[in-house]
C-alpha cells in the first residue's frame, strides 16, 4: 500500500494475499526459496526478507536491488518495502544484524525497540537451542498499518505504536505493549516461520505459541515488568467469549479466505496460550521446554499439525533421561513426576484433545464434607442458568481431562489430581477450613465451591488474605463474578468478596477487583440508571479514597505502581472527583500556556488530556496538537480524550476525519469507534454510523479483518436491552441477506442476551447492596 505522502510501498500477505502480488501456490504447506529483485528511485531504499547483495543502475536512472535467496519458507511470509526510512542497528550475541526502521522524523523513537529486540533475540536463540537462521532482522514501523504487526521472516512490520517508544509521551503501559509485540513477533521467527502449521485450521500453533512465549521471554528478559501477573488477563479475556455457546474449538475448520481471517481471534491467540501454560505447569517447565525444542528441530523448514506437537511433548526423550513405560523422566533431583503422580500414565495427546478439539471451558464444582472432596465437572456457560430449559442440551457430550491443582488452609503444599470423569472424590490428609483449587490460576477452568465453600474463603480473605497466594486471590475475584453471570453465585456474595480489598497491597489483585466494580458503573451509566450510578460512584470514591489519595501525579515507582496510578486517577476523574479534576485542569492549562512544550508525566497524560477535552477550546487545541504530534503513543491518548466529549457534533467530526484517513489514519477507525461507543453520549451515534455506512467500511477493510470484527463487536456488545437486541438482530439479518456472514454475529447476539439477563437478575441486588454500603 502507498502512504499518503507517496513515500512508502509495503506488503502484508498473511493469510491469503501473496497471490495478489505474484503467481504462487499460496498455501502454507508449499514452502519455497524466493529470489527477489526490486526497482526503485535513488531517493528511496528497498528492503526484503534477506540482505541486499547488489544494486544495478538501469537506463533512466532507476536502481535495481538484488536480494539474497531466502531459506525455504511459506508464501505468506514474503515481504518487501520501498521507503525513505532511517534506521538504528546493533548486533546480537550470535552475530545477527538487527535494525529498527522508521520514518526520518521518528528516528529518535527507535532506541528502546533495538534494546528489546537484541535482548529477546538472544533469549530465544538460547531457549530454543536453535540460532535465528537469517543474517539480518529488520523491524519496521509503518505509518498506517492494518494489524498490530506481521512476522515476515527477517522483515517484521509494525504499527508505529507497537514499535516506537517516546520517553516524553509513552507511559508504562505503552512500554509493556511495545515489549509484548516485539516478543510475540520474534517468537514467530521460530513458531510459524521455521515450523509452520500445515493449514490454517491450526493457526493456533503459530499464534497461541507466540502469545505463550511472550510470557516466558519477558519474564526472563524484563523481570521488573512482572509479566505473569499481566498474563492472567490474557486468559480472563478469552473466557468471556469461550463461555458462550457461539465459541469454537482452538483447532477449527477454515476454508474460505474470510473464514481463515476469522481464525485470527482470541481463541487462537489467548486460549492457545493459556492451554499451553496449563500444560507447562502440568509437565514442569523443563520437560515442556525439551518438548518444544524437539518439535522445532524435528519440523524445521517444514510443516506440522496439532498431533506433532503433542507427540514431541510426550516423547521428549534426550540423553540423561531414562524411559519407563514410554515416558521419559529426568535424572535430575527434580524428577518431572507430573506424568507419574497417582501412578497414572497420562496420555498427553488424549488430554490435550479435550482442550483443542472441543469448544468451551469447564466448570469444576467442589463440595467439601469433612475430609472428603466431591468433585464434578460441567461445561461452564455464561448467561445460561441451570434452571433454563436449554442448559441440559448444551452440556451433552462435554468432558475434559483437567489437570487440577489445589491447596488448603492447613498447608502450602500444591496437590495435583487429573479429573477425567464427570465426578470424582478426593480424600484430604487432614481436616481443613477451606480448600482453593486452580493454584496460581494456571489452569483453564472455573471453580465453584458449593455449600459453605465461598463463605469460608471470604472469611479467610477478611481475616488474613495473605494466607492465599496473590494469584489465587485474583482467581477468586474473577471466578466469583463469572459465576454470577452463570447464575451460580449471587451478586451480593461476589461483592462481599471484594470488601477485603481495602487491605490488599497486591496491585494486580486490587486492579482486578476495581475493574469489575468499574464495569458495573459504566453499565449503569450507559443505561442511564441514575440512582445506582450515583450510589456506585459514591461507594467507589469512598471505598478506594485512601489509595486514590496516595497517588502522586508523577512517573515514579515500579511498573505496577505506575499502572495503578494511571488506573486510579483515571477512575477518580471519570467519577468527577473534585481534587482529581482540579489537578488535571491545572496541568492542562499549564500545558496549553506552554504551547504544548511542558512535559506532563506520561502515566497521567491521558487523564489530563481527557479532562482538558471537556471544554470547546481544549478540544480544539487537542485536535490541532493531534495533527502536529510526532508520537503515536501521544496521538492515541489525544484521540481517546477527544472521543470523551459530550458533544455529538464533535464525535461525528472525529469519525469523518477517520473515514477520510488523512489527519486520523484509517488504522485508527476501529479503536475510535470503540471509544465513542463507550461514551454514553456516543454509543447511539457509533452504532447508527456502522449501520448507515456499512458499504463504505467494507471498501476500507476486508469482511474477515480484525477491524471489521472489532467494529461490529465494540459498537454493539455492551447493549443490554431487548430493543437494542432486536435492532442488532435485524442489522445482522440484512448483512446475511447480502451474503456477508461472520461468526462474530452470533457471539454479539449471545453477549447482548447475557447482558439483558444479568440486569434482570442482578440489578435489584446491586441496588440493595449499595444502599446498605453508602
């Protein structure tokens, strides 16, 4: 595509666009070596997967660059660019030249990406025990780019916000995002590029692995980011979708280009990664890593399918291991005994099939009777209650092999048990006041404690929450609110559980509880249920006042301190907390008076802009600043602030600018519509816009693209009334009549139905609970 300056041409082939650029068997199984030559003017440079070997001058002043022949690879990974970019380079420990390219005016923002990619490349070469096979690796920041990034072998393309870091305007979470995307794309150089799935039905072998490797690599290279706390959200995010009947299995048929594009979703990325993480916890890190290395070495420059991975993981026998009954055990002190516990030889393939070939997430129901634990598994369904007539049919034929972990009030020991049947009974070694399943939330399942189980855990949280591990506290908060959506736990019980948060020092746990309460606030505010909105606002400000008042308007502290500051001050200003509004208004005025020269701490930048955008003068000034800014991170913050205006004509102007694609680039349309739809004054506007301009949107984006799918779900899935459900249904039916069919349609309809049901069941409870608390 050409940038509007006419300065850049860039390819982006995955999954099925290589055929548009050159004739080819455009399927992942057909690997080949590619020789590329590109003609260009002298004011440009050309880049491709491999280093340039020579340049020939042609008649008429054109130059022809010849690139080294590639290694054997799939068509979707071929890439070339013609641009006028500048770069910064370094060399990895193994001698690979790594360069970061950006447009000349953004060159100063490339340095963090270089540091991170050198660190991560070294890590992966060691971890996989396979050197990166090309002589060079380029990471290129593209000014207007459809996806977040694309892992073309040796020439990775990125959105500017996924690669560039500007110390003046990039916050702690911006740094985390850049690090994550670089870690993800570098992991693909092995998972995806060196070993590729046979067909798109197993795209999760690329994407799930790249997401999982973010966790492993960032924990090792940037331990201060405490990424494993962040990884839990990766799993929580997909559970929302996987607990609907409209979900799909990880490994799923895909035939048409649109169906293939639809495979790039949270099931492939997030559930793929969470399943792998659960398996690693089950097998032990060491054994899992050995299996991965075996898989990558065996299938290098080839293609693999689901089963090939499971075979490698169950038979990763190496020197120094002895075998027994077809399994390997390490000689090391730490015998990886996961496979032998309870004397069961667990067939990995059999276990993993239950996670990758059937959709959904299991619910483990636990009932404690003295020293006995009665267990049963069901399919967890959000928005369908046990008493609903359809519930039984939706349970049919679902069974998982669940690697359970649990610990009790009487000891810190982690017990393990594989639940392979519908019901089972366990005996505890001693009497205990509570038991907590899914230790550290490493498992992909939800747990419900019947009888007094929840009460005992809530009592423990109130008496001394530190007896439960931090990640177990986060898991309890998550599961409790999920169980409310499934009609298994009453809302007041889940809300009671959050009362202990006033003593919580663990930031991820505090944020988890806060997010649920905030979600209810936005839901009430959007529905204009004013009494509950007001009471919830008072409750939040009163309850979290001590920790809100502790926040400074600065960039100090650890990574999680900084995330907490951004979240709490944003909440306080969203709720019109007077001290917060005062401080933000003061900083905004100073910033405007300095003509935008004043440095505002990056963690509060978005908050200051948002408060500033509420006046007409402030809004107009921010839009001018948006045009001037050289930082993608800053532009994102400004665009969000502009989208919070209460004036519909201003919101409409933003949408028009994004459709035009000059001042606000096309790549930002989806995120802009999402922000406007979240604004109570913009939700109707965004939804009407999508309905009325559907044809225009399809001219800009493919039907199956991330953009279209996000635009559909972000402008509709927060609806919670029967009228809205009807409107959305009619719209989807009109699209189907035109031949447009997407899985997201059904997901959205089920989500809205779930919201309607949630309100019917829980609004009175929420109202009463707040009256007793405020």
